C-alpha cells in the first residue's frame, strides 16, 4: 500500500510525523510519517543512501531533526538529547557495535540501566544501602540478559575478544537491561555468520513475544520477510510505501528503488 502522506494518527507507540533532516541543500530525510504499534516488529528497508540511518539518528536523539514530530507513547521526544530519549524508553543498537572494549562483558551490560542513583556522588554517602540494593538488582538483571543472549560463559572476559555477532548479542543484552519500550536495531544481520544470525532472530522473536516492540533497519530480505510487519521502504529520503513483507517485496517500485529504472 502507498505510504500515508497525511498526518498520522497519534494512536501508536511510536508516531513519526513529517520528520525531515537537512544537511545544507541536501534533504536526507524528507517528510517521513508513520505509526508503529506496540508489539510490532517493523522493518525499514531501502538502498544505501536512502536516509534510513539518518532517520534512526533523528529518532534516537543522536542528531536533531530539521522539522517534524516524534511521539513515544504519546510523549514528544523530538529535539531531546540521546540520553533523554533513552531514558524515555527508546533504545538502539548500531550497525557496527560499540562496546567498551577493555571492560568485561558483564560490566558493559551493567552500565546501561536507566536512573542508577549510585551515579550521583552524594547518594553513595547518604543512602549507601539503597545504592547497594540497586547494584545487586542491576547485577542480577545483567546476568539474566547475558544468559538470555547466550553470553553467560563470557561474563568476565573483556568485550574486545567478542566476535562481530557476539558483540551484537551483547548490545541486545545491554539495551534490554534498561527495560526499553521500543528497540531500534540497525542492521543486526550485517557481518554476522548464519548460526549467530539465527540466534539473533530467535532472540528478537522471543523478546517480541514477551511484549518488546522493534524497528529494524536491514538489507537481508530473508530476515525482513521472516520477522517484520509492517515493512517500510525508504528511497531518496522519502517513505515510498509500507505494508506486509510479501506486498512490499513484490512491489515494482521497490525493485526500481534498489536496481534503478531499466535502460
């Protein structure tokens, strides 16, 4: 079905309304609007340079949008810094994972939870019992999520020893320990061997069954077809169309966007 060019309904977990991002005279994201319902696994596809990662950066506060609105669970998050967007419940992973390489796998996950009161200097002196209790809860949660993604045997190893696929699993554990409302995955299948890719897909399915909402940038069309609904297609900064995986992947406009018009 064609992308909705009108004003989207605000009845959704993530509402993106006429979002644009300009770099000088170049419009990398151009009036993109969509609604993602709670419990969905949305897919975002398109050729290189379509504006997908720029859109992610604007949604997550890594760069400010030039115009438009973003609502998370009915609350505006447009223009807020990445830390505030994360605190509001929108988390992301990256195409190239960014662990703290010299910290252990466990420590990498323990830094992620939102609102750790031990980060405020005075609470360590005035409320040591509360800080200690929260530390125990954080440790238990970190171990739970590392066990969930299959990295429990590596908790005391430095993150630098992990393979590319293992680093993506570590990132997934790190965002889940923060209890996000929605997770944005940037190319979870890129550079991952088939066995680990199957593991990542299984974990996303399991988390979704438990109520986690996802929006996924991906070039692996088999992964998109297996996981995602709706699937949204970007081309030249615009949202070209949105629909089921079968409808979108069989649309002539999608083929043209990836391969270009025939000579």
